[in-house]
């Protein structure tokens, strides 16, 4: 006769669930939602604080534990993406090749977790202090590419006016550099 299996209490199950959630959260990195635009601007309190012509709007979300390596990956990926048309109308040119202008906007809502309930959870987002420091570093890295880069204002309510061209919208996550490609 087999001995009875020990019962696992609710507390142990919750601890295991929390551990799994934390492990999954670290499987993310700096997130960027990139939109190719004909023009875009960002205003705070009715004042335009950043404005570009043809180029890219880059919404950046900083997650817990993200670092400069994540920011460097995103910057390199964004400026190298071949999402601008060549003379045949094909995606063959990068932001660097067309001297695209950049509008960089911090957006913690890229970390919205809506798997449970109806109110998004932002527990995967970095604290405002951590996020601001890495966002500012990412801005510096974008400027080091030689492209013109404008920004919104960190942790402010912004009105972003975008004329999406194409439309072209791409989602990037620095954690993808560690994942194997499918197919």
C-alpha cells in the first residue's frame, strides 16, 4: 500500500504561481512600438514639446530589470529596420539610410497585463525612477546614431498626434534576442 500523498495547501500553490509569474516577467525586455509616420508631434499642457516630419515614432516601455544592453538592442534594431520604401515601393531602406527623424515617447502601458480581470496590471513595468534613467539613456543612444531625435516629457500626460504612413506599425522586445526563431 502506497503512503498517502501530502496535501499541498493553498499557500504553496500561490507561492508556486508567483514564482512562475516572476520567471515569465523576466522573459521580457525593453519594449518598443514603432510607427512609420509622415509627421508627428507631442504636446504637454497645450505646448508642443517635440515634432518631426517623415520618420518614426517610437513608444518605449521599460520593464523591471531592463538595462543598457536592452536599450542598445532596441536602438540598433529600430534604426536598422528596413521599413522604408525603395524606388520600387519595397521595404528595403532603414531609418539610417533615409535619415529618418525620430519622436521618442516613454510609454509604460506597453507593459499592460490584461490576462486577468478588466483593469490592466502594470506590475512588469519598471519603477518611474528606473524607467526614466533608462529612457534617457536610450534617447542618448538614439541621438548618437546621428538621427534627429525629439521626445515627449517623461511621466507627463501627453497628446501625441501621429500621421501613420503605410500604415506601418512594428512591435519589438529586447527579450526576443534570446528567443529562438520559429519556422
